[in-house]
C-alpha cells in the first residue's frame, strides 16, 4: 500500500468509509469546526454511499464465476507465473512497474489475500513489503507464523495508479489468476485482508465490520476476514478486533494443520 502522508480530506473520507463499513452509529472525526465537519460529513457520507453504489463488488463476477473448487490448469506456481507475468488483460498492465504475483510457501496451508500492490510493492515486485507488510510480519509473528510458512497474494497483480480502489473490470480480468493460484496452492485456510478482498472472494457487498470475526468458505476452503494492515496503521481502534481474528485463525490452523 502507498505510504505517502494522507491529506486531511482523504483521512476524513477513509475514516467515514471505514466507520460506515463497521456499521458504527457514531462517527469520530478529526478536530474541525462544527460547520466544516457538517459540510464535509454530508459530502463524504454521500461519497461513501456513492462509492458503495458505484462499485458493486458482488456483481463483478455475476453468474459466470464457477462455484466449485477449480482443478489447477498449470503444473506449478512457477509455470503459472511464467505464463501470466506479462499480462496486459487490463489497463493496469501498461502503468505498472512490476507485476506482483505473490510470495511465500507454494505448499502453504494458510493463504493471505490482500487488495492490490501499493507503491513499494510495485517498485519491488513482492506483496506487502511496505509499512503495511512490516505490520503483517508482526501479526504473523504474534501467532507464531512466518512469511516462509504462508503464502501472500492480492486480488490484483498490478498497482492501481494513485493507490485508488481496484475497479470492477480490473478485478474481473485479474480474478482468474488468483483462482489458479488458490487451486495450485490448495490451502487449508484463507484469510482475506480488507474489504476489497473479502467482498470479491465472498461475492457480497456486506460491510467488512459484519464479515470479520466469523468463518466463511471460499470454494470449500474455510476463510476468515479481517482488517487490512494498512487500515490498522491508520486506525488503532481496529487492533483489538484484529487480534481477536488472529486468535481465531491460529486456533483453526492448529485444528486443521496441527
Ligand atoms: S491487474 Fe491483473 S488483469 Fe490487469 S494487467 Fe495486471 S495481471 Fe493482468
């Protein structure tokens, strides 16, 4: 994710969007005058609502997305990588610096799926290498796991310019790549990081706050939803829930993997 300082307006927009996602009745804002806050609140509440209306993630895959587990079409992740690393299926192929396929243990029992590469990932070609990635490392360490034991991928393999949200058409084009990765890795557990990944995988528009903290399934694989580490960097209040999610994840990992 992009680590550049956020403008106050962007912070406000993200705070409102996140709190709307959480279903919080009370909205906490940065210190501003009441009238300014009211004006911005109105504008940004409309923007958040519009954003949710304009990006109906649940509609992206329509009825075309098969419901059952996919049989791998490639012999290995390396072969799959070779075949897709020059992908130009959507406009992001023309603006990326590096294709960010994924990283970790190709036989991992636990697969983390995030949203899309940020500036650092686009520069280096690996997922979760910026500040959010460092926090993910700490989260993994807290549940006694390391990057070498898990696999980490994103819904999109190329960075959306300016760190904007992935667009539906981009996700639709890119999703088969992730689906093949899941088939090849054949994880026993999946953890979706953030709203975009969770809603795309579960084919829903349900807010993140209502998806996290319980088990779902993606193509027969138990899947937990939690906050994206980049959100944790901005909103400390999410840490308590994230820790609860990680304890659920570790308990299931112990149950299924040992
Ligand atoms: S984002 Fe996905 S579909 Fe678009 S060019 Fe990159 S790899 Fe291809």
